C-alpha cells in the first residue's frame, strides 16, 4: 500500500463524511452526518449528551462500524484501518489510564517505540509544557499535567490528525486556559484537530469552525462568530438609572424596556438594537446632557451558548 501523504503536501480534506448513519437496535444515533475537516484546521463538535458526537468520532477513529455513508480519514476508509494509517492519527480520550510508576519522559519513550518515525521525546515534552515534570512519575502529576501528558502521548507519533475528546473536562480555569494555548499551538505544527467539548468558551477560543450536533444531525456548521447567523442577531444594551428617570426623553432608540425596582429604587433598562454603536452613542449622550448617572452599563452580543441553546432546544 502506498504511504499516506502528509497534510502539508495535500489540499484535500483530512476528514470527509457524506450521509453517515448508525443505529443501535431501534435507536437511530446518526441520521445523515456530512462534514469536512481541512489541513491545519481545528473543528469543535458541540452537542448535548446522546446527540451522536461520540458515535461519529469512534467511526472516524476506526473503532466503530457504520451502517451507511461514505467516510474518508487521511484518504483511507477507517472501516479498513492499516498500521500506517493509525500512525497518522493521534487520539486523546476523555479518560485515560497512565502507567503510574513511569515518569513523563519514560511514558513518552514507551509510546514512541510503537511508531516507525516518532517525534523527538524531549521536543514533545517541550510542546506540552512538561519540561519541569519530565522526571516526575505519572501518579504525582496534577490533573492538568496528566492531561498534558495524554496530549504528548498522542503527539509522539507525529500524527497529521488529532481527535481530542473533551480535553479539558475537570480543569480549573487557569489549567483550562493553559491547555487551550497548547491545543491552539497544534495548528502551527501543521496538525488538524477534531475536538468534542461541552465548553462554549473552549469552542470560541480554539475552533476555526464549530459543528453543532443534535439528534444525530449537524444542525449548524460555521465559524464561532457566524454560527446560527450570530452576526445578524440583535445586540442588547443594558444599564441602570435612578428610579425617577424619565425614559421618554431618550430619542431615536428602539427600546424594549424591562422595568425592575432594585436597591435604591433603580430602574433597569434593556435596549435591543441592530445598531449598537449608534444607539449606545445616543444613550450616553442623553445621560451626559441630562446629568443622569448610568450604572452597570453592558453591551451584550448573542453568545455562542445562546445560539447553541436555541439550535438544540436545550
């Protein structure tokens, strides 16, 4: 069999799915998934539990058979995997078991021995930020450090494509941010990444494109900013003013007002607008001219989470 081409040498998708279907008895888990992932691209797959994310990824990894559809991963049908093909993919499962007595370097050396052309172990240690823990046994690593080692194990074979299954589950905010920086760096190494996640911020930070899966179908696929026509949705300007304020003097602003009596008799105002810059200018100008103090001023665009909840009916 001819060698599988490296990502940098081709412009074809590294993953191509057409009409993917899978059922478990009476449960139709996948109902016609279509998706492409391109070289040096990070694609995040979002969806509620049971939506079909894991089933899709396991088919792409070659661990689960499909009922129908066409699937190509690095130019190969994963239903007929080869050793050469498996060396071109890296997998980080949601939960893995490391050999507790091995150090970081020993763990990576062990896995490097499984590949014909592994990446240099010390280079991998640097890529995942474990230089100071290179001699530390796995059982003494923190949760975040163990996850970095998981990614290092997936990288040591120098794969073209990585599958990351909820890579930062259970991380504290600081460790999660550090992991994001590390994963983002995979793009610069020429890798393509397909990741599943429940964290909207993670998808927003990392992904070039986001696929939302619901009931076995992809219901939206676009960049994080454009998903679900997000750029076209209205912006909300929210602020508080003293309770006796006459809002009728705010001219030229299409307002949807929410009145609430809070501490000190304040009035909460929400303005829904497709012209946030112009309306914000009018509101602040009105407040300055009228001598009214605006408190708790916020400008909120629809978030990725808002779009996700709408598309999945969650």
